[in-house]
């Protein structure tokens, strides 16, 4: 997808209706905690607890930044066979298509065989994927504190995502950048007719 080529990429992928197109990606969430910067009085040493266990799941997220909606599920790994039922569910839910990066599992046979319109973003360009903005927000909300179990941390993420779903304007602010609105503007493009 070349600079300014979102409309062309959607048309090439056979996506005739651009509203509702989701940007998707996966985030690994685990108990190997991440420390965060915190405020403290001058001269006071900050001590943060940190989990050191290697236990994780992947959050598969699809975001419609213009419509202010999210769809997510938890998966155990990033294999194409694991992602295929998720993508099939997106297809059954009526998503016109998904834009995501070129990870091997995204291009795997199990996903390709579904025939679902998928648009691949340029490599090494996470700033072009609004799902990454949601992940950044999630990390800010859940990292920096220890969790007894991975299930507890996943529950916290689910809670934050539910709060976002209840505030579509917040999703639009996070994941509806001006360049997407401009590319999908019906007055400028014919793909929305």
C-alpha cells in the first residue's frame, strides 16, 4: 500500500463498502510485567513490584476507528490455524474487510483460504494501524502492577475494553485518525457508493 493508497488498496482487495472496515492486530499480554514511570516526591525511591513468570495470551483486536467499535478475543498463539476461526467470525459478523500487517500468520494458508478481503499494510509501519493506538492505551491502563494470575490481568484488559466500547467517542479519538477519515470520505472516493 503506497502513501495515500488506502482507497486503491481497499478496491484492489474487493472491498466495495469501506465504512466498517476494521484495522486488526494482536498484542501479547503476559505476566512478565512492564514497569511504568510514576510520580513520586523528590528524593523518594520508587519500588515497583514486577512479575517474572512467563505466561501469556494474545489479544486479537479489530477496531473500527470511524464507527467507534471494537471486537476482540483471546487466543493462545499466533498460528494461522488459530487465527482462521477468528477471521471467519469477523467475516460472519459482516465486516467488509480487515487491514493488518504482513505477519506470517496473517498470510497463512488457513487464513487465505477463507476468501475474506484482507489488506496488508506496509512493513514496519505500526503507526498506520489504529489497533496499535488501542494497545498503547491498554498497556498504560494495565501494566506497571503485578497480577496474581494471567486470568486476572486478562479480566482487567476486558474491563478496560468494555469501558471503551461504552464510549465510542473515545475509540474514535484513539483510533480514527484524520488520514483514514480523508481516505474514506465518500465525497472524494467512489468506493463508498
